C-alpha cells in the first residue's frame, strides 16, 4: 500500500511539472516583437500577444512564432525597402562626389574661359583701340566656338582655328594695305596663302596643337564625370528579385517571428545574402575599374601637358605676338600675295591719304601692348586652381575603385548591420554560429549560394547596358589621353563612331548614345548655352556644363608658354 501511494505521488508530481512546462511554452510573450513591429510603423491589429504555431509561414521557420501571414508579408516588403535604401545610402558618397566635382570643374572652366575672353578684349581695346573694336567679332567668334565645342557642339577644333587665322589675316591684310580695294574673291585668295606664307609665324601651329589636345582632354574628362555620375545613379537603384526579397526577409525579420527582434544576422550570413542580391552589380566592377583608370590618366594630362590654365592665361599675348609677326613681315607677305593673287585695284582713298592711313595703322601695331601686371590679372577662376581641382578628384577617383564588388562589405558592417559575436547571431534559423562558407562575388559564382537562389543564365539588362556605357567612355578617354577626339553618331543616325585628332568633323556629334530607358546624359544639345556664349554672357551655363570645364582645363595645360 505504501509503495502504491509512492507511485501515485511521483506520477502526480510529474504530471504537474509537465503541465507547468507546457503552459510556459504557450504563454511565451510576444511583447518585444509587438513593440519592435509598431516601431516600424505597422499597426498592432491582429498581432499576437503570445507565440502560436507557425505552419502558416512561407519564409520564416515554422516553429512557434509571433508572426501572422500578414506580418510576414509586410516584413518582406519592409526588407525590400530597407535593402534599396541601404544601397542608396552606401553609394551616396560615390554619387555625390561625381555630382559635386562635375559642378566644380564646370564652374572653373567656364569662368576661366570667360576671364580669358575679357582679358583679351580689355588688352586689345587698350592697345589697338578703334581698330580692334571694329574687328572684335573675329576674336569673339573664337571664344564662342571654343565654348560651343566644350558644351557639346559639333565643332571641328582644327578647322575652327584655321578659320580664325584666315579671317584675322584677311582683316589685318586690309588694314596694312588700306590704299587698295579688295573684293571677296581676292580675300578668299589671300586666305589660301595662310599655310604657305606663315604670316603669323609659328604661333598658329602651336596654338592649334595645344588648344586641340587640351580641349579634347577637358571635354572628355567632364563627359567622364557625367557618365560616372549617371552610371552610379542607375546602378544604385537596384532591381530586387523575388528570391532576393525572400533571403532578405529571412535575414532581417525572421528573428522577429522567433521572438528575437533585436538579434542581428551573422557576418558571413549577411555576406552571402548580399553577394547573391548584388551579384550583377559586382559584375560591373571590372569595367568600372578600367573606366576609373582611364579617368586618372586623363587627369594626369590635365595636370601636366594639357593644362588649360597654362593655355588660356597667355592666349592674348600669343595672339598679339602673331599680329606683331605679321606687322614685321608685312612687306614680304604683301608682295607674295600680290604675286599670287594679282595686283589689287587702288581704293577710293588715293595716294597720300592712303599712305598716311597706312602709316597710322602701322604705328598702332608697332605699339606693342603691355601685359597685365600680376595684380591686374583676373583672379583664379572659381576661387581655385586646376591643380587643386585635379589633385582632389584624383584622390576621390582612386577611392572609388572596386566600389561595386566591395558593396557587400560596406553593407555588412559588424555592430551596425551584423553581430560581432559569431556565436550569438542569427544564422537564418536560430541564434547560433553560421557555418556555410562565403561565396565569391559576381553572377557566375552564385550557383552554389546557400542563401539566395540566383539564375546565373539571366544577367540584369540594366547592368549590362551600364557596362557597355562605361566601355564606350573608357575608349573615348583613352583616345583623349593621346590627344585624339572620338565621337559617336547620334542615336537617330546610322553608322559607327570614328576618331580624329582635330575634334569633330562636319556632320558628327559629340553626343553619346546611351543604352537605357533614360535620356542620354552626355553631350545633350545646349543651344541655349551656345546662344549665351555667342552673346558674350558672363553668366554660367545652367545644367551639366562640366564637360566644357574639363575641356578648357586640358587646353590651358597644353598651351603653357612663357610670357615675353
């Protein structure tokens, strides 16, 4: 009897303990989850107060859970949104760097060109007076065309400069031989002797080489900044696939469903998820790195032999030297022109008056103007110098290398995104160590990704388009590094691109054909800016005018001649 009672007492004790234990499981509170859930902005309606069976869950583990099907769906949408924001935030510095440097270069070059034009106008007005003012459109047209080239116009630099010297020769020849009357046909004949006679000495040849190389490099560099900006903006807007959303939900919010809302994912677990979701972005990296290397090479040119400051600053002095050379050799030049084009007819102003006029003009041109003293020179454009701008941008460009393949590392930062304790972190099922190895980056390496199902046979179309855009820009930069201009026909035209050492030829365009759903970002038509430039306005061009800025920079570098 005593033994039987002992058995009953033990049985009852075990039963009470069992009931008590079972009651504890069912009574586990979801209060922490409710608090974290409402902190995300969600309603607490139908959110359980205690754990329940999780057979209804489609993404998270199906044990006891604090999540309903509706909660799991909303947390999935939240995972997608947070991932998109993460990529945007992580790439923010890269994108703003290209935007801000583009604006700074554009401001600098436009102001530099404007200062050069003002300097020449003031100097020539002071030195040549009325004779210059009556012929100033020749010089104004030169700067207008330089601005038009920089802002994406179809300008052949070599032909434009040849035309400038031919027009200047026609005007100067008439002034130096004012006793004669010259017809349009005769003036056209004069211009044909420009190369043969070299009336301006070696100045035109040097200016042509330096201006052309510098403007090509500057414009191309600015286009590169624009391309970098647009590619980064487009790639940062990630296309989140359903398999990626599922993996993100499992990593970021399944801890909520398990009653562990404050638990962060394991570091390597985060890496596998991010490398799966950002596989296409990583494939952009090789072409991105080549693009950055090409940008750095052209930046070296801008800082060295193609420095636009060194070109534009003395351009007024160089043109004046060319005028003086013509004046010194006017007798020889005139004789050869008369021999080749024939003797012109005397003008209505006869003999003595014509001689006095010629002597007066001669006296004007013999009075060589004095250059500005340092304190009179226009201040450095945009409050900085080209060297400082280039040093800054080179540093930023170097930092941007390998950005896209390093993006998972930038996102999965310990203590911020992931747990530093590898034993107490979320491993996709529970709070424990994560054992799978981290896969390599890139689309083809995701075949064995344990966290994200990636179809490696279907690369992202947008990313492939940006790869091609970078490839085109890199080729253009390489040509600019060697002093060649490469242009591509407008998307409405047929045919392939071609290269030239003298800028654009007739019918060509400096526009890029961008493949993508958005409008082209480089070389857009800027007719309003061209009109502003033609009017000699000192106002800055609105919008992305950085292309002109870099072109001018390269020009100055190329034309760095010592002053006399």
